[in-house]
C-alpha cells in the first residue's frame, strides 16, 4: 500500500486529502504530522501549509522529523507583542500595558514622544488600533474588541467630538442645511451619532465607504 504526503490549510484538511487519495477512513490510517503549518497575518502574509504523511495501518510510515508542539500562547499576550513590534518601528521609548474587561482588550501606551504615536487627530493611533484588531481576529478563537489608547487620548478625543457634534448640530438647525463632518473611523462616528440622538431638531446619517465614510447632520 502506498503512502501519501498531503498538504492543506490545516492539519485536518491535509489528512482528509490523503485519506481520499488512499480511499480509506481515518481508523485505518497511520498519520504523521510533518508540519502543522502557520496562519499568516490577516490570513494572507507569511502563511505556511500543513503537511502530513499518511499510510494504511498495516503499512509503516517512514520516520520523519515531527515538530514539538508548543503550548498555545495567550492571544492577549500575542497582540501586546504585535503592537510592541509596530511601535518599535517608530524608534521611541514607549511602554505597552494590556487591560482585559470581558471581551474588550485595551492597550495603554505611555512614554516619551507619545504625540508621534497619536498623530494628527489620532490618525496614527487609529491605524495601530486597526492593525491590532485585524491581528486579534487571527490570534483568538473568540471575538475581542481591541482599543489602543495613549495616555488618555481616547477620552479627550471623545470630549472633543461631542463638543464638535453639538456645535455643528446647532449650525445645521439654524441654517436648515446639511452639515458634513470630516471622515473618521466607525467608533468615532458612533460618538457623533450617540451625542445627537436625543436632539429633536437634527438627525444624523453616515455616508461614503471606509476609510472615507463620514457623518452628515441634517436638520429635521
């Protein structure tokens, strides 16, 4: 009976491929995992296929080096290290601390030249948060929301957005014309919508596509 070396995105897929080729079921097979494969970042970059060698139970499988299985690393630890890797590219001395509250992971940045990591209107910080959220989808089996903050910036930004929303809502109400706010990420648009939802003289809507989606304040 011939033996089969097969590949797949996961070990299970590779095994099933080999079983189909040998026309046997798993109970009749001897299976050796040559490489467990690797998930790439965002499922795209740096991925490696899983590789297995399968033979019928009465056919010995050639000895192959089997990688020692490593214990699964905590996804929060993984995302912390990932963000530290990003920050290292800025060549600034910044500390990253992780806080977990149910399914929300908050990464607090503190240190010198923190303004460099915040960027104009939080654009750099938002970009780091966006990448961290995408990476977390790969690291964790359950859903986490990732927030990247820098020495209280998120709270200050929220206060600024609420003040901006009220001021522009007054303008829309007085002029009876729509007022468009500059594009911003979804969690900041939500602040605008929430701040104005109880007003009876205006309503809000989001238009456009990310990353250029924006809020429009309309007079009623």
